[in-house]
């Protein structure tokens, strides 16, 4: 009778490292989207709010860590970050921010056609066409990065000052 040894499952492949050309192309898309958002007048804090809300919906711990730091660096308040998942229930977000967040959610979960149409119509009232396009592209891009990090199981490590 042979003894079975416990074999732990293989570690996840960091797909960004395994396929660097593909990841580099995604980074280039992200840079183009960031530039388009800036050119459209979409404030950096709004971009980070979109990144964070999409990452919350997708459950991407790594991207939540990265973009919380980026949002704080861009001037976002800890209070607003703390209530972001319940943004509809607060008066802390401007109509433009609310429109961008609704678009981000509709982009992340496009199955609900009525919610998608509602988000788009609300955005048309307060955002320019360039801003709507940029907000959707930000959501598309962070969704892609979320998938990379989730499937790679990128770890969230303590920061140096923690």
C-alpha cells in the first residue's frame, strides 16, 4: 500500500508577468484612457472613484488597495471613500460624480438594460459626450485590471509605514 502525500495546488500564475506584452498593451490603454479623461475634464478624483467602485463590485482587493491610495493622493476624503459603496444613499457626491458612478456600475454589470439606460440618460444631463465616453472607458479598463489581479491572486501586502 503506497502512502499518499499531500500536494498543494500550484500557485496562481501572475498573468501580467507570464504575458508581459499583453499586459503592457493593457497599461497603454489605461494611459490613453487617463489622458482622454483629463482632456474631457473628468477630475482625477472622479476617475479614482470609478476605479474604486468597480473594484468593490468585482471584489478585487489588490485594485482596491492601489486605488484607495491613488484617490487619497488625488485629494479624495477618507469619509467619502468610506461610504462609496452606498453612494446613492448619501448627499456627499455631486450630480456629475453620481452620474459617473452609475455609468461605472452599468458598465461593470451590463445585464440590467433598464439600469443601463437610466444611468446613461442621467449622465447625459450632467456630463459631456467626452466625459461619458471617458467614464465608460475608465470602467472598462479597471474591469480588465480587476480580472488580471483576481485571476492572478495578486496579494495585498502591508505598506512600509504599517
